[in-house]
């Protein structure tokens, strides 16, 4: 899961996306202070374990 967090003067808003492609398309259109993060759960079988 990918999350965009947007900070403004009086609030913080978060948007969730299933793919990086979707998240990047929206990320480029958002103005202001923003962060794109990947959320990885410890039991997520789609992600290869760190060696």
C-alpha cells in the first residue's frame, strides 16, 4: 500500500493507493508539503524479506 500525506496550516490529510503508479500520478498534482510512503506489514507475503 502507498500513502500520500499532505500537510497544510490547519490539517493533515492522507490518501491510500494500491499501486505506486496510481500514487505517483496523484502525487505530482498535489501542491504543498507532501510525502509519499510505502506501508509494509510484517505479514505481507507480496514483499520479499530483507536479507
